[in-house]
């Protein structure tokens, strides 16, 4: 008879224990449908308490329902935003009724009955397992928006401003829960619905609002919601993925659309406006951060332009497209680095590496070790090769990582890393602006290498001098690349490299000696300017990516040339940098003056 080995029995026992522990974890907790049925049951008890005039039980049932609701409301919000809004509204009505003094039992009963009906309805829906992102569910959400918009129309007709604003708040809260699903499935539907919702928001900004304008805005939103609800249900909603584009690309589309409208070519105009709508999700984040009012106006006019072209209203389409061009124009340039910036990077980094190489060669000549200059050149060559390899690797990594919002995220992180390096380099340059300090720095490093008798040490010095500058240059250009044109980049690189070659020939062949103090001071100021700009553009990119908040500073104007944007998150760090720069300069100057005072 076969007897299992004891080790197998122990192993099976352990597995049984693990499975026993896993079962409770894997077992589903109460489903959303079960949670809602429990709410419905408690609401029914609230109805009975109202009929019996039992105020204490009325309030007790509300407390129990509220506590239970807090435990799963986030799941409801994620699964079905409209269900969340309607249930939250029903619960708020119960709260208002039971907390009144004295309690109106009739009103309390009606509130509990409404909550019970809502809970039952959505319990059935969740039990059926309807998918949040399915066309039928999006259609149901849009019909709920249309219903709320219709109530907004009626409120405008009745002059009920409080209800007008309440309906907008409900619609907006619900929309935030499923707008991403709409955007993913149909950018066209997303832009037109978002524009219609923004029009309602604009209409309600006035105090008091113009009831006629508000009514028209709600009616337009209702029509859009009903149209796309039918399209999603029938599976005919305009599909297509959002495309990557820049504000400048969108402006070109709008220019073409405007010309088409003027010439009566409705088809071309509609095609170009549709291209803008498809690309809008890729730029809306940046525009919303820079100018929320322009963002809202653009979304409203995109919807109006598309609607006007659809209905054949060429005058309306022309007006909407013209406004779109005006609002997008300031963003077409965006954050830009120039050919000057590109040239400054390679020139400054290259000159610093060149200074180190020349100083090392000069020291070898002075110390009678001219025969060892080959080690310096060998190390420099290896530094160049290592820099090229690093640049290639980083470029491939960044190219793979940059996509959509990741583009802004990577740009922001790279910009801030580049800024940190630049500020360190700026401080280092200022600290070495004294000729004695620079000479001491070079002599110490070279003497140590010669004292050890290691030629590899000399090669390592030149290698590190070149590789450090090369790696820094790569990071700086990666941070700059998304915001500079290819023409400016190549022009800057060409001019900077050309000047660098001329200076190198003059220093190595003719014996030209750069005035170190002015060079280091000017280079330090240039580096500080670039670092200041990198900080502003880096923080701004992270704001666009949604990583950092954006609090408007209305007294500021955007100045992309220095990386200044009108938000407190950009302004405060840059202000601190100015203060720190003044403090560092004063400190270094005091150190220099102290060193210059003769000792008695």
C-alpha cells in the first residue's frame, strides 16, 4: 500500500492552511447591489417611522443609512457617476427633512420614499452588471444629464435662479465622473458636450444671470446630451482616438477652416474643425493651466463652430472660428527656447571642459612632464565617446517615455534636474572666478595624480572633465528639446560649436589665454539665466501634467522668454532663486574681499 512521504503531507497541510486563509480574502464582500438593497430597506423603515410619527426612529434610520453610505459611496462614484449624484441628492433631501425643527413627517416620508425608489432602481442596475464604459451606460448617463438640463430650462422659464445653479452643480459633478470614458470613446462627443457645459457655466457667472441666455445654454446642453445618448446606444457615436498636436497645429487647422468658410467650402471647414476637436484633448491641459478663461471660451466655441457647420450657419461658424483663432494664438508660441539658449549651453559647457584640458596641459609643461600629454588627450577622447553613448541612451529612454501627459511629466522632471545642475555649476563658476582659486584647483588635482605615478589618474582627470560637461549638456538639451524648434536647435548648436572650435585653436595653437575672472562671471550669469528659465518651465510642465497644482497669480503676465508663468507655484520658487542669487554673490564677494586684505 502506497504511503505518502511525511514531507508531502506537511506540504499539503501548509497549502490547505494557505488556501483557508485565502478564501476569506478572495471571497467577495457585499456587492453594490446588496449595499443599495440595505439602504432601500432602511429607507422603508424610515417611511414607516414617518407614518407613525416616530421622530427618534426617523433620525436613527438616517444616521444608519449615512454611515453605511460613507463606506461604499466611492465605489458608486467610480462605477456610475450619475447613480452617485442621484443617491447623494436623495440622501441630502432626507437629511434636510429629518434635521428640521420641528420635523415635517410628510416631507420626511416623501424624502425616504424617493431614496428607497432610487436605491431599488440602482440596485437592479448593478445586479445586472452594466459596465460603466459600455455604450448603454454612457447613454444612460447622458440621458440623466439631458433630464437635469431640461429641469434647468424649466427653472430659467420660472425665474428660479437657485434651481438653475443647483442643476448645473449636479450635472457638473456627474460629468466629472464619466467624462474620461466619453473622451476615450469619442473625442468629438467629449468636446461638444464639454463646450455645452461650459456655456451653461458662463451663463450662470453673472449675478443675477440672464435667464434667457441660461435657458438657451441648458437647452443646447439638453440637445447635445440627447443626441449623443442616442448615438452611444446605437453604437454610432463618432469614434477615433485623440491625436497628439500643439496649439500651433490647431491654429493651422483653424486658419484653413476659416478660409474654407469664406469660400463657401463647408465640407473642408467641417473637416478642419473636426481635426481640431480630435486634437484638443492633447493640448487642453496646458491651456487650462495658463488661462482658464481662454480654455473655457475655446471649448464653447469649438462646440458652436461644429454645430453651426452642421446646421449650415456659415456666419455663425465664421464668427466662432475667428474667436477660436484669437484665443489660441497666444498659446501657439508656447514655452520656447531659442538658438541663443542652445548656443549658450554648448559654448559654456565646452569652454569649461576646454579650460580644464588646457590647464592640465600647461601644468604638465611647467612640471617637465610634457611627454605625458597623450594621457590627457586620451582621457578627453574617452570622455567625448562616453558622452555620446550617454546621450544616445538617454534619448532612447526619453523618446519611449514621452507620450501624452507623460511628455509634460518627463519635460518637467528633466527641466528641474537641469536647473539643479545649472545652479550648482553657476555657484562653482563664481567660486572659481578668482585666478588663484582656479590655479590651486588644477594644480592640486594634477599633482595628486603625478605623485601617485599613475598616468591613468591624469587620463581620468581629463575624462571626468569632458564627460561631466557632456552628460550635463545632454540633460540640458533633453530638457530643452520639447520646447525648441529644430531650426533653432541646429542653428544654436552650429554657432556654439563653431565658436568653440575657433577658441580651442586659438588657445591650443596660438596660446590665447582667456581672462578667467570675466569668463567665469559672465558664464555664471548665463548659467543662472538658463537655470531660472528651466525652473519656471519645469514647474509649469508638471502643472500641465497635473502633478502640481496651479494657483493663478493675476498680477503676473506670462513671459516665456525667462520661463515666467502667472501662477504662485512658479513665481515663488523663482523669487526665492533671485533672493538666493543675491545672497550667494554677496557671500562670495565678502570672501574675496577678506582674502584680498593683507595680513599684518
